[in-house]
């Protein structure tokens, strides 16, 4: 068959996050994170699942590293757990936790797999949440930079690709606005504090990383969504414009234009974060790339009864709107739409697609997982990504979410998104058909 074409040196990898795969939640001196605490509260996670064991990569990462090599992947994006390295979020380093990441990096490099490290993928140390309310407190931005320095001092001689934060919008919104994620805060007044301090922490960390490793490649990962009105009416169109400002442009404008969208802050004036002199210069420090997590589009609708916001976003499209092969949640052409925006409005930064993937109901039959939907999904999304490169976007890598079926936050283990099936009772791995398709595509390139 014909495969999408990519430039020489392109990174094909997979992505994971510490809490979702590591397990060992209290092993070898690790301190609790907000997710450790949140998942142990009744009713928070589907089927009462937790990340206590997850995919047990704290006990055995080599199995998965070997499988990555078998699939001929040349990059791996993973996160370090802040409270595994700093149990209190600051102060004393837990050396066994740091040693774990040293061993993981060495194992990857031995297989010629390039590590991309995310420093914060939502697992805030519980101690910092109790003392400062996490990123709701400005102090935490400084402690995040200290933590980044510790990790880079330990690993920066071998690791050259650094992602400061993963999806600050999700962490701020789902964790501090609607309370569906850890730490479970339901308080719209907190949202912008968290969002601003996350970006401030990002900028401070960029400065530390640059000082320690001048040849490092440093960026941030944002979730990004093409947003459409639920219907072509003025009220719904206004809702879509507002949602784009709230979910996408607040972060893009802060990072690339050193300002937040005035139209957004004017409408949400009571929620405006406290921005001190110099903050925006720190936040907008130059980076080497933008990480983009893209799955699908969103549809915004006018909600008259929601004060100030007057907008709500749904993942489900209007009735009858669906991709002919991927169904209602498939929207591969969004890859090109977003890439065009970055080229034309944000200086055409270097892009890595740091997450993209599909949920499927996978089962092992006769030793095989026939996930035809995921294979078609990858084929179509990668096709659009290849087109975006041909249209002039500087896109240098693509990371499938995820390497293994892992703990998918509020959904627990009910959502299977891995290239590799995991039986969580036995930890047995089974490579899915889609992973073998991906290997053939890599070979074709």
C-alpha cells in the first residue's frame, strides 16, 4: 500500500505520562501527588480504578523499551513524576526516584530511541497543593523551575528535548474549574490563577534549562482544537469565537505575543488573573518548538444562563455530522487547519505532534488484537500531517497516544488507547495490529 511521506530525520514515537503508567505510587520514598490522593476518593474514577500499579513500568520499563525497538520507533515522550523526585515538591531530593529516570534514559539511548521528557503532566505534589493550592499559588511557579533544574542537571547530558508542561488548559479547567480531575477543585475563580501561574512556571523553567543546557531543545505542549459553532447563528458563532479565545488563543497569545487576548479578559473581567510587571516577558521567552496534542474538533454553543461565559463546548458534533470512515469523533483535517494557523498567525514555529490517537474496544483473540479502526485513524491523520508539511509547516515529529493501554484519568482503564494491549491483571503485553502497520509505514519512510 501507499504510506504517507515524511522528511528524513522525522521522529516517530509514542507518548505516555508518569501517573498513567508507572505504578509504584508510594515506592522508594516517593511522595503522594494530587492524583494519588484524588483517585483514592470514592466516586471520582470509573470502576474505582487508581494508578497505584497502572502498567508497572516503575517495576519494569525494559519490556516496553524492547517493544518500542521492535516497532522501530525512534523517539519516546514520557514524563517525570515531580513527587517521585521531590516528595515534598521542593527541598530534599529522593535519589532512588532520580535514579529510576537515569536508568530509563540509558535504556532508551541503548536502543537508539530519543527521549523527549515532559516535566509536568498534571501530577502535582500533594504537599505543594496543601501549602500553596498548587499552581493557584504563585510560589509554585518558582518551585517548578527549581524542580526542572534538578531534572536537567541529572539528565541533561543525555536528554536534549524538553517539554515544560503538558496541556495547561486541561489541568486548569478540569482540575480547578469543574473538578473532574485532580485535585478536584470546583471554583471558576481559581482557573485563571492556575493558568497564568502554569505559564509563568513554564517561562521560568525555560530560563533554567537554557542556562544548564544551551544546546537543548525546549518547548511546551498545548491541547489544541478547531472550534466550530453548533449552528450558523450569531449567538453560536459568538460562542465559538469565545471558546477559541478561552481554550486556544489564551495560551498561544501569551506564549507568542506576550499578551492575553483582551477580548477574552474584557468579557471575563471579574476572573482576570493578577499579572505582575515582567510576567509576560517571562512567559513569552523564545522556545524551540510547540508541542501540539490534537485529537478532534469541538463544537461551541450559546448558553445564556452561564454568567460572563455564555458559551459551552461539546465533543459530540451536531446530529448527522461525522467523518465517513472515522465516525463522529474523527476529524483528521484539523491537523492542517491548526498547522495553517500556526504558520500564518504565530510565526510558523517548529511543531511536534506530541499526542494523537484513538479509543477502541480492544480484545485479544488468538494472541492478536485486530484494531482496524485505530489503523485507519493513524493512516488518515498522518496523511493530513504529511500534507501540512508539504504546505510549508515545519513539523518534525509525531507521537501516538499511547504506547500502552494505560490509566486514562477519570475513565480509569476503560479507555484503551495504546499501540500495545495490556492485561492489567497480569501485565501481559500484546502488540496490536495498528502498531505493526505503523512499523511498516516507518520502514516505507
